[in-house]
């Protein structure tokens, strides 16, 4: 790899870290964010899944109805 390619890789990595919600592109501390997802057990098949909707059925069982 040339120096130019290495510099481009570092810039890409910093931009990616910034988009991932890190405090800054050079920091390794992740910003604590509350997830809007909650675990639900499907009342039809018993599968445990995560969703942000108010539902009691998994995607597959909800599609069947």
C-alpha cells in the first residue's frame, strides 16, 4: 500500500466511526443511546423477537392473519 492509500483508509475509518454515533471520529467511546426496540414473545408460535411496534405476533404469524 502506498502512503496515499493508507491516508485514505484512515479518513474513511474516521468518517465511518463518526456515522456510527461515536462522540468523535477519533474517539473509542460509544455514545449511550436508548434503543427503541423491545423484546416480545409471539403469542402464536412463541418466537422471541425485537420490535418497536405494539404487537403480540411475530412478522411471520402477523403475515398469515
